[in-house]
C-alpha cells in the first residue's frame, strides 16, 4: 500500500515514516525466516525456541542497519566510515547479548 499509493515527491514526513517502518518490518520478517532456516540446517543441537529467538534478534539488528543506512543515503550522509561505525555498533550490541546470556546462565 505504501509503495503504490504514496508519491515521494509530494509526501510529507509521515509517509517516509510509514515507508521506512514497513520496510524494516518486511526485512525483519525475511531475515528472521532465513536465519531460522539456516540455524535449523547447520545447528541441530539447539532448541527451536532458542534458534527463533537468536535469529529474530539478529534480524532486527540487520534490518535496523539497513534502514539507517538507507536513511543516511537519502540525506547524502552515508560514507564508508559511517557504515563502519554503524556495523561496529550492531556488532557491539550482538556481543553484549551473547555475553549477557553467558554471564546469566
């Protein structure tokens, strides 16, 4: 609906919020499904709910990186070092979750 009904030339801020949020949700769902399938294929020893949890968390992080990159690119602020910082922040968040899980066992 957002792709076909909203003209980006005359759209306001609300239209861009709808676009980026629907894009983020679709990326999250796609990456979560792909992540669960890959985890199910390569790691048979984990429980299914743990695989879904980890894949969903990583899908959200990757979708956020993609959406923030697109927003920065639309404003002409995306450079290689901005993308590197964004990826390092996402990796740091993922490492935090991994270490938090190991620490609280």
